[in-house]
């Protein structure tokens, strides 16, 4: 989620990782791939494809992004972005009852050892660490392995009632992953992730990966960005705004006085957050 000094990518925050790791270890979940990984999930029972139009968030929508701590359901905003694995269907329903749309956060480009399906990822698709303990880049060229795994995660989001998906770590080709990933490899994989969400009736956001926005803006329904003001990149997100698609944006280091004026001018949905992405927020 947050981009570290050595690689401009989206990475998990330490506080969220530690709390989730403790949760799953306590619950006795798998802690990593062993010599005999569990087989990837096979095709699930066919379910009817949603018949209504998928959600299309428009520029300027206020949002809350919370991935750690007890979820605060009282924030008066139309959009919540929350962890897909740890958020229950009941919580999604409670947010819907308040009139909120709910986005399902997933890491699609990196393996996380604290997730309940971690043992299903074979060792050969796990690359270098992405800067945070317990996470490793995925070989996104191996869609034969990753597609059924990501499809199962998308099924989980759909079955819990989420309206959209935020797939994270979507720019491995710009980082030292341990694999010779190219921009073409990344485009192919990112479009696969978008299709998996769309096939289940959910909207999907492009997380960071600014360099490929010209090629991918038509494949995604909105964007999620971290620190574009700090790195002077926000103008690169205008293809989404011009297409009538929301850009959900956060800064961590800059005070709101340093980025909110530009955010309003560009019609970004911007706020200041702390790195652990708890309930605290300061919107523009």
C-alpha cells in the first residue's frame, strides 16, 4: 500500500499486518506455503450473474478507508473501503442499511502469509519480499495458477455483498519482485483482475500504477491512489476524472493545506490518513 523509499508501489502498513497476523495465527490458519500446497480451489457451483448494472462511482464522492482496528460504522460518507477477508457479510449489510457502498480490499499482486488461503499459493509463484514482513510479490505471469485463486477471492467479496473491489499491489513490474516482469505482463494481469470483478457484477478500482493509466482507465471503474500530491503525480489521474470515474485519494505526510486545493480543482476524493489506516481521517 504505502510506497517505500526503494520502490514506488502500494504496500501494507505494519500495524495492520501485525494485527491481522496475530488474528490468523490465533485462529490456527495456515502460516505459509509448505512442501505440499493445498490445491487451488476448483470451479465453484455456478451462481447467477447479477442482472443489474454495476456501481459506477462518480468524481467527488467522499469515502472512508479503514483496514485496521475496530471498524467505525458511524462515519457519514457514501463509500467505505474495508478489508475483504476480515469484514463479515453482516457488516457489509449493516453499511448498506446506512446507504453506503462498500469496497472489498484485496491484495492481488502480493502474497500475505496471514491470509486464510495462503497455503494454496505454490512456492514457485512467490518472489521477493515487498518491503513488509510476511508479504512477497507474486509472479503475475502465472495466470494459470493465480486466476483460480483470485477468482475464489472475488467470489468471497461477491458472496459477502460487496459492491466493488480494490485490488492492491498492481504495479509489480516497477519493483524488484524476483521475476522479470514487463509492462505487458502487468497489463495482462491487471485486466484479468478487472474482468474477474466485472464477471461477478462488481466494480473494480485501479490501485496506483500511474504509468499504465492511459492503457487501463477504460478497464477500471475508479482509481485508488496514495500520495500523488507528495510525489507531484495527481495530474496523471485526470483520465479517470474526464471519464466520469471517481479517484479515491489519500495522503499521509502532507497537511491538508498542502494538497486539498489541488484535489478540489482536480475533483479528487481526497483525505489525510495515518499509515495504519485506522478510523481516523481528515477529509478535504
